[in-house]
């Protein structure tokens, strides 16, 4: 899906082939391969990655607003010529109805792009976002960046098509994905009614089974933004989500991820999980409590609205970033959705997602985000975006030892709000068991991802017990039920949540 730019020499050789081969694949490669004469001096991918690494090493973060015009333009060139522009006044992240001033600002921005790029806007050069004040444009010329760089009404400029940073850390596009079933050690779960329903060992660490005497999440709708939910797992689809002790609820699946080499494409890839990660998160939060001998979800009577917004957990692709922002605005617009869970992220802030988080937050959604689970890409870094935002509730995993220690693959830091136990002391227990990708399968999965989904499920229990509460009241109740409250630990926030205390 992610293709590098071809060198100009290859394009010149291919030009003679153009007249005979005007097929779609050739046109696609030709458009992605154009590098103008002025772009020969653009920084290389290695040079750009070195700049990013220097910032991450020195400050723990990186922001495109801190680079100069030439560096930004170089990243746009190396990122399929996609420039994402946040427009409006500072802090004006979204507008459900665009004012005349906003419309005028956008028009001025697009006119600068057209004048310098020499094209008339169309579906292949300009993509507007709904609600958030963001537009994506095709940019090839450095002069365009220069004129936009300090223009009033431009909040940020980002090369949202630049997806090459992970190459230096050998990350794979399949980060967090697993569709394989596994043998589950009976020591890692207990059984309850009806007839062998399985409760993960880590639920007991937070008194979740006891909390079910007060609330099961009924009437609350959780929004999941992830890789979708597997069509092959009936217990998370309409055919099986109402079974046993789970009843009167619904599951809905949508897709905002576009799998295409054309950045402006609207060819959505559907709602179904192809990775396995989203299915595991859905299981943790809302798997039914029935007699199938399968893992039960925390809020087994909650409704679930799942969005396939990403290909995997790493938000390193233009279509993933756009997919997540679209899912956030869609869930923000739903009055029935109370909670949003996102076990996905990236090392630094992404403007269009940041704007969409702010919109969903303004609509009263309680947004949980994973603090980070180490892969070859993120290992060694602190809390990741969007868990770094004040509008989200950041969660990570710890072990069950007497002294707080993060789980082997979990991130920690001052941005963390809550922790969930994900492994035994000295890694003596495996991760929690969840429903597998296929019918009848189970598997293990953990890290800050499952910790986040678990916390979202506990929040659903609290909100179901107090359906008239606001998100602030629910969040305060979670804080009050956590181990360190009223204090906040510098690495683990308020600490482990007691679900029983939270619902009493």
C-alpha cells in the first residue's frame, strides 16, 4: 500500500511507455513519481528521519511546526506530495457550521495553493474534512509552503503522507496484528454461569466480577476506533452478541479506512477487521456472557459501535490518520455514544486527529487512549499520542507485584491517568485471554491496548449505574476508586481502578 517515490531517471525512461500503456496502474505510479527540478534538493528520507530522531532524543517529542520551510517541503515531497492544512484562528479546531470568516480563510489558502501549483482544484488535488477545520492539498512547489508558512489563518502545516519514519526502527505495517488462535491455560481464567463462561484472571484483580452485581453496562454505547471487528467472530456480530446473560443490545460496524495508493480516493475498505487487534479490544469491552465457554467482556450488556479506521495500531499512514479523524467526528455526532476507546497511536501529535479529538470531547464523550505498547517502532518512548492530550484519558498496563511496575511492553509517564494489571510479577502470567478472530477461537493479548479497553468497559459499568451523569462525574468516580487517589503518581496516574468501588 505504501510505495516509495521513484527517481526522475526512472520516470524519464517510463515516459516512452506512457503512450502505449495508459492503464490505471501506470497512471498511478506516474502521479506518485513526479519530482520537479527544484525538488532535486529536497532532503532525503534519511536526512528527514535524522531530524525527527534528534528531536525525539532531546525532547521526547516531535512537531512539524518546529521545522523550517525547506524541511517541511521535503517531507511533503517524500510523502506523496500531500500537505495537510489546519486553518482558522488558533485553537479553532472545528466548526459544525462554517462562518463566512472561516470560508474566506479557506478560500484564501486554496487560492495560494492554486496560484503556486498551477492547477484548478478538483477531487485529485483538494480533499476537505467534515467538521474539523482541515484541508488536504497536493503540493509540489517550495514557494507554496513559503507563502503558507506564516499566513494568518493557518494553524498548522503537516506532511500527512510522510510515512517513512518507521523504516529506521524496522517497524512493520502489521503492528499489533494477530489473527491466530491459541491454547489458553485454565489457570488464566475462572468460570461462572451460565455454564463455563470464562472470566479473565485480570478481571479479578480489579473486582470486575463483583461489580457485575451492580451494573453490566446495560444502556450504554461504547465507540471503538481500531482495525474493526472480525466478520468471522459471531459473538461480536449481530448474530451472537445477544446470548445468555447478554440481551437487549446492539453492535454496529462502520469503515472509514481507505486502502488505496490514491490519497484522494474515497474507496472505503469496509467495516470488517483484517488485523485482529480491533476484535480483541471489542472482546475485552463487550463480549457476551453466555454458555459457549468463551471469554466475557467487562461490560457484557453494553452496546458497541465499532469503526475500522486503521490498518493496524500504528497511525503512520495518510488514510489511517484521515480514517481516525473521520471516526471521531462521526462518533462525536452520536448522542447515544458515551465512551470512545482508542488503543492506537503514534509517537507525535497528528493535527487532523488532534482536532477531531477536541470535537468529540466537546460533545461530552469520555475518550480513553492507550499510553503505548512497545513494538520495534515505539520501544523506548514515553506516552504516545493521542494519550498525551488533555482531552483523553491515558491508560497503561502494570504487573501484579506489590510495587508498581509497568508491564514488559507498556509505556508509562506523567500523562498516564489509570493503570490496569496486564501480567504477573516478573512476567509470570500471560496476557489476558480474549475472543479470537475466528469462530470458536481464543487468544492472549495485553499491553496498554487491553488496559485501555478494560478501563473503557469499567467506565461503561459506572455510567450504566448512573445514566444521568456527565463524563466529568464518571471520570471523577473512576479517580476516586483508584489506588493513589487523591494523589497522582508521576508514572502511573491514579493507579489501578477498583471496579466494585466505582459502581457502589
